[in-house]
């Protein structure tokens, strides 16, 4: 038998309060958003620092691979390191030591097309590879990502230039740069030839020093030494001394580059 149940006033009041509390009030939502923003602000510097530390480790690993490739190259070339032809010019521009392959003349045929008809082995048929690029040319270092730093935020990034390292997929005649500044095969001021036998007294490569945007880490740099080791150097003064855009040789003070390459550990 069905009976009608009378709802007491207290039950009606509780039900009304439950309906009123079914969602967040605007004030509660603002408080939650404020706390979330505060915590995010506190955590972001820590996350950014951790990310940069990881990038430094990867950058150092890439430089070690380059150092290993240079060591093999030197072993096959009487302890001489790869030639950077920019240093053989009458007015050398050491900021171009991050160049891996020189630009082809306007209108010239891309090597990939010439290779299809040529019987000359690829490493011998393309002489535009230079400096660290010679390691790629002679297959001492076939991985293109070794020539790039994950901290780099400038124009020369591996994600954009990966195809340009391989003749079968190359699409432009433009010059190809790495993220690392190579010391070169000789001192551009004295003409004295550098050899790998100098060991840890020789700085082989650093962050690129062409422009301020090419300097990978900002607060310092990894430095590849002649014995294959990589050391971190804290120095916040270097980036402000570099220009915003590449300038012609002799148009700026190059002492900062010479000072870095002259560091002795």
C-alpha cells in the first residue's frame, strides 16, 4: 500500500543547501587559479634549469663524438686536424669557422644531380665541404645531429638542415653551418699550424661565435679539448661581446675569439 511521506522543513533546508553547493563559486575558482599560477611560477625556473642541464650533457656528448672523429682523422693525416680554408685567405674571418660546407655558385648544378652521371666516388667529387664538414665528407662522422646543440635557438638548427647534409636530399646551394666554432688547422694571426698532439692544451671547438644568436648556452659553453675531453666554462661576458648579425672580416674586434681559443687548462 502506497503512502505519502511528508518532508519535514529540515530536510527541505538540507536539500536546498545541497543544490546551492553543487558547483564552485567564482571566488573559489579564482583562488584555485591563483594557487596554480603561483606554483607554476615557482616550478618553471626549476624545470628550465633541468632542461638546460640535460641539453648541456647532450651538447657535450656531441662534441665528444666530434673529438673522436677528429682523432681518427688526425691518425690518418699525420696528427693534423681538418683544414679550414677560411684561414688560408689573405684576410681570414675566424667567425666563419663554424662553416661546414661552402655555398655553391649561383646557377651551379646541385651535387646530387652530378653524382647521377659521375663515376668519381662521392667524397672526392665534392670539395665544398670544409673544416668540421670534412669529417662528414670523409665519413669520420656520418651523423649530422652531432654538429648541432639542442640548446641552440638561432637559425642554424638540425631540425631545419638535416636534409642538407645528405646530397641525395639536398635542396639549396646555401652555405651550411654547424652550431660549433672550430679552432681551425692553424693560428690565423701567427700562421702556426695546430696539431692534435697538443692534447688538453688545445681548444678544438666551442659554441658558435658568429653572432649572439649562435651562442648556444648563454651563461657559458662546452669546450672540446685536444685530448677528446669536454669541459664546461662559465662565462656570462662572451655573448654580449658578439654581434647580432654576421659582419665582414675586420669589421669587429675578434679578440674574444682569440682569447677563447688561447685558453690553456
